[in-house]
């Protein structure tokens, strides 16, 4: 329930802030300015995403602190918003690796209907911007979702599968690392089990504990790759 409330609050807050800062560039402005340049041999990793990334650090802050990971998730965001803030929140931080987890809010039509091809285009643009700046890329699958508590008229299941197929094909073609959360976390209803996601969309601590070793393995693979 707390995740659902947080999402609704974020969406309502976003409506008031839309005209001033639609992409949310101001959210991490102070943290980015305070962040020092990476030191020699530092393995800095940025997690770029929406509420699933945003809530992660609150559920398991030690995972980020102990591994030199930087959380740049903003609840409610679509891929278009993330693409706009990709430079200040990822490129300018000079990480070795970026983990991109995005797309579920596009499927939920948080900013209106969008074609999956356009969603994939935004994801591809983020990946290509990272590559152009010598940042290794991990492209994560969208997590399972059988329904949206805040948008019950939408059936996300077919679009989640279709988008994940597109992300995987693109990552393989372009030699990026594909991080498959979906296969490990999906239940018989093509959603997230309640044991690991109270509202069926946002992981709880148990859900993040499943994601963490998968993410770390993908990061390790990216660091060894010749992207």
C-alpha cells in the first residue's frame, strides 16, 4: 500500500510541477553538483529509472552505499522524461556503467498513449548517448505487471512482453548487456507475486533482494565487455 500511495502522490505532485520541470532535472541537481569527480580506478555505476529505481535505495540503501552505486530514479517518469535528464543525471556523473530500467510508465500511459516503437527509441537513445560517452550499458527488462492499481483500464501484460522482446533484440544486436529481471520474477498471472511486490508493480525488500544479484552480475559482465 505504501508504494501505491507514493506513486499516486508522485503523479499528483508531477502535475503541479509539469510546467516548470517536466523532466525532473531539478530532482537531483544538488546531489549531482555535490558529487566529486570519479577517482582513478573507481567503478561508479548509475541506476537510471522510474519509481522501481527511486524506491530501491529507500528499501535497501546499503546496496547502493556499499557498492558505489548512484540512484537516479524518479517515480512516475516515462522514458521521454528520462532521456531529457540523461545528461545531467548520468553522463555528467561519468560512471563506468549505467543500468537503465524504464518503460512501465509509458505502458501505463502516465503521460498519455505512446507507441512501443517510440518507447524503444527513447531507450535506444539513452544507450547510444551512454556509448558515445564511453559508459558501458546494461539494459534491463521491464518487470512483470498484471495490472496497474492507478490505471485499471489498461492490461499491461502484452505490452510488457512486446517491449521486453524489443529491448532484448536491440541489446543483443548492439552488444549491450540485457538484464532479464522478468523471467526470474514473473508469476503464473504474468505479474509480480504479492510476496515480492505488495501492489503487484513495485518490489518490496524481498523483490529487490532478487534483483540485486542479477544487476550485479550484469554490471560485472558489462565491465568485461567491449561495448
